[in-house]
C-alpha cells in the first residue's frame, strides 16, 4: 500500500489522497499524500513540535506534509508486514515500558507508589537517553467507514499490546502511537473488528512488524522485561474505586 522512503532519520510512507487517523502529536483525521515517522536524536530538547517536524521534513527533502510520529528508534529498525488488504510499518523500542499489573501479579495495590525508582514517570525532557516508543502505521486498500477507521486504531493497539506482553512483559511504552490509513477509492468496508478481513490482517501484520522491529533493535542487546530492567517507565499500580451502576 505504502511507497516507503527512508532518508536522514525520516521514513515517508506515501500513497496519494489517503485518509489518515493519527493518535500522535497534531493528530486526528486528515487527508494527505504521505505520513512520516521521525527519529529524534539523543538528548532531544525540542518543545515546538510543529516547527521541529517541519525542519526535519524539509531537511530530508520531503515536499509532502501529513501525519508525523516521533520516536527514539532509528529508522533502520523499521519493518514492514503485508497480509491481504493490509500493510503495517512499525518501529519498536521499549526503554520506557508502561506496566499495568492485574490481580495476581502485584501484592502492592493502593498507594500508587512506583515499584522502582525508574517508574517515577515519563520524564523524557529531563533525560539524555532517547525514548524508545512503539510507532505503528497500519493501512488498508479498502475504504473504511469513519467508525471502522477509528476501530482499526483499537485493533492495532490491541495487537501491539499482545505482542509486547509476550516479548517484554508490558503492553506498551509511555509514548506509543498509531496511525491508521485507508484508500478512499477502495472497496467500501463498514467494520474492521478482529473477525473481519481487515481486522484479522491488521492483527497479523502488527504482530509480525513489531516483533521484527524489536528483533532488529535488540539484535545485540537483551530486551528489557518491565520497568525494573528498563531505563525508565511507569507502573499503574493505583486502585480505582469500583461500584455497581
């Protein structure tokens, strides 16, 4: 689906007149000829993200503009997976896992104390090491109804979480993002749930692209399993008040 080009730490995923839905910075729905995955350098100090993205795309020689995600993972670790009417491109790093303990996994519910010093919060602006981040771009040649495009984000996030739980013991990082895309001129599709052709293909592609990117990123290093082994991260060990409705 996407014509992929990597240059100067930027990966452009191009397809004319594509509908996009991004959960990243300046996200939401849009129609554009490309989306971008941008690697930020170590010790990244930027706060004006719009200006930063504009500079990076211009410096890389890309004229199109569209949804852009940011990551600490180098674009050489981007991996593409294709199955049926779906394609996924992912970059995956897990230096900042976000854990969510459930009953039976933690004996210390209640005070919301992080389980380690590394779990103090997402303080990426105060640290020199780059944030890992799992960025997923999922696109289909079908034309999705608005609700189906939004649901494709949920399907991709669920598949990403399942893959990361199996590989690193956390369902995501503190900075993950998903961009879903579809072709407005494709065959119309009303639903994108896990049992549909699009949803099933998305799950397969997200799993395989994220897994392959992790294998590339951690080829010479072990994948951190949870906050205690990672550079930093968060643990949601608070307890909500639950009551009947």
